[in-house]
C-alpha cells in the first residue's frame, strides 16, 4: 500500500480530549441512542470502552498504534477494558484509502496471533456500504465523527449475539431506523455540537 498522509484542517487543531468527547457523544446519541448496536450500552455504562487517539499521520504509524492497541486489549482485564476505539483523526480521511487499510488491519490481527480472539470493526465519517449511493442514509450506521478502528473481543461478540435472538436482523433494523430518521433527523441529533 502506498504511504498516505492527510491533513484535514478540522482534525489537526483538535485536542485528543475534544476528539474523545465528540466520539463519546456519537456513541451516546447514535450507537446507543438509536440502538444501532444493541450490545454497546453495557460496556459504555460500565466504563469498559477505551478511547485511544492516534496522533499518527501515516498508515505505517497507524499500523504501529493498532498493534499496540491490540496488545493492550488482549492483555487487559475485560472487566476494565472490554473494547477499544482507536480514533485516528489525522490519517485515512478518504474512505477508499481507509477501506484499503482494513486489509492491513486484519493482517496485523493475524500477525500478532489474535485471530479468533480479537477483531476489527470499521467506522468512518464517509463510510459507504457496497452497492449504496454515497449519500444513502443506511451508511450512517457506520459513520463516525472521525475515522476509527474498533477492537472487539470475539468471545464478547459471541456472548452478546447469543443473548440477542434477532442478531441477524440488526442490519435491517438499523436501515429502517435510519430511513425513518432521515438526514434531517440525523443532523438534529448533533445540533449544537461543535
């Protein structure tokens, strides 16, 4: 993969604390508030979500931060750190570049021996599912304020899925929720946020 640098003015001047605050707001209002992920509320309420802001400006630097984060989550007590959001506001702003990097992210999981133990979920401000238009509202289920890599424990995902009988319907339910909300409703969730 070509080395990619990006300088998005909005993110460059933002402190890590502000990036985390915006991410928490998105988790509260969209992920939990709209029940886009029915499993997110418990670790959020228990304070088991780790928020890590990468200052990296290259994909190679981000890969190093991802490896460090995978090692941290694997070594952590799940009661203290169930999951992690590695937020990277200074690199991979273009969704196609980000999407290409996901192969490298999965290869990092494999190279560290965490296949079957940890996995990566993807979120990006311009997230676009295959076969959807860029402005399709269903893309918002994976649209976050900044590019991020979500490190998940596979055992936790399996436990959560076992307690939610309609797990295979989450995607369809999210599409229905977002279509009912519409673009204006999505924007209204974050009115007043700056």
